[in-house]
C-alpha cells in the first residue's frame, strides 16, 4: 500500500510538470540546480518489521501510522515464589503477589488463557495437583478464568476458623523475661490483626501482657501514654535500657567470681607440721564428782605445757594485725586481699613454726 501511494504521488508530479512545459512558449534547458526527472531522487520506503506484520495480520484495519512505532509494555514485576503446600510461602502472601502481578502487568497477559497458564506455572507440588484435574481441556469443570483457580486454592488452604484461633492465641499470649520487646510486639500485632481486635483495645491489652518489671515502671506514666504508638515506643526504650543494666550487673558478678578464683588458686595451702611428738592426752579441765568447795588446785602439768611447740599464741587479726580478736570481729574496715600480703603471712607463719621446732 505504501508503494502504491508513493507511485501515485510521483505520477501526479510528472503529469503536472508536463502540462506546465507544454503551455510555455519555449523550453528552458535543464540547469544543474534543477535535475531532470530521470535524475530526480525518489523517496525510499522502509520495510516493515516483524512486529508490524504481526499486528497487520491480527487486525487488518490498523492504521499505518500506528504500525511505525513498536508497542511499549509495562515494567515487568518479579515472579512470585512457587506455591507448594501453603506454608512457605503462605497462601495469603502468594495470592496477594499473584493478583498484584496480573494487575500491574495486564498488558503481558492479553487473554484469559495467558493468565490461567501463568497462575498454573507459579504452583508446584500439592498445590499444582489440586489444579491439574480442572486445567485439562477435556475436563467437564475446566477453569475458565484465573480467579477461579485462586478461589479453588483458597477453599483448600484458607482456614475458616482463622480469626477464632488467632483470638485464642492472642488471649493466651504473655511476654517472658527472656523475650525481646520488639519480637514480642511483632507477634502481638500479628495475632491482633488475624483475630480482628479493635485498635482501641491494643494499648491496655499490651500493658496486661508485658513483664511485671515493665508494668511496675510504666504504671505511673500510663495516663500520659494515651495512644498505642506512645506506649509501645516507651516500652521499647525501657526494655532496651533494662537489658543494658542487667548485662552490666552480670559482667560485674562474673568479674568478681573470676578474681576470687584467681586468688584461691594462687594462695598455697598451709599444712601443719607433722613431726611433733604428742604425749598422751590428759584433760585440761578434769571432771570430778567432788563439790566445787572441796576442790584443791592441781599442780600437775598439762599436755599443752609439756609438749614443745604447742604453747598458746596470742590471737592476731588478719585484717588490722592487732591482737585480741580475729578478722571477722575486727572493727576496722575490711582491706582488699592481695597476693603479696598472703605470701608474707605464709612466710611469717613458716618462720614461727621453724623457730618453735628449733626451740
């Protein structure tokens, strides 16, 4: 058609030129600026592309101007994950992605058959088995629209008692001391949405479900936190600070235990000497049946007096070095343990023992 139109216009130009030349009194020779008809350049016709040919075959009434520009498709969205058993991904998320894909890229699926084929190709495993009996052309209940396929899968994977089960879990939900508030809040809001809990009840329900430590610190400011957003933000910040304080206390306790363990392992064990000769034991305060008024002082030496090295030593405090009391009864403030002091005490004790043995 384009070639016929161009040839018709060219023939008209030649006829007009011939008529003007016959009515003139003389014929002017051709100049270099005006070439002859044979040398005049002719317009070229571009060959149509495969897209234009395809469009002309589909619709012969399509104008030529619209065929010169290739069609523009919408930006392709990512394909949804394959639906297998309704767990990962869940049917609700898969259904939302499929509907969004078919709506945003509607120009990629011009016919209903294309949509049915796409939905079937985005299933696998058990989900595809549920669709296979009705996807065949010979099936008496064949799918005629993609929405019928989605509704058929919804009747299998959607729990009719989902809201009731979510409300039951919502009422049983309680925050543990080991739970992070941001993770607990995610579960709380999910169950509230699934159970269709009204927004006006969320603030007080959240207060009843958090730990007693958070309740104790938020009770005084509960009236000021009149919205759920304010209350949840305060819970999140308070939970973070309490966990930081608890971690600091645990580090201090662990550091104290490690120091005590180091001091215990560094101090050598003190063993009493074993080369002492002990006489047969005699009671220091012999029990008699005579009355106290008739008792006579005895001059018999005791075993402690006859045995060398067992003379009673005055008591000395380990804390203040004073005599007359022990460290647990010392009125002075407790001094810190030092390994050097312990070693000095051990050396002094060994010197005293060696002096007693020489004596």
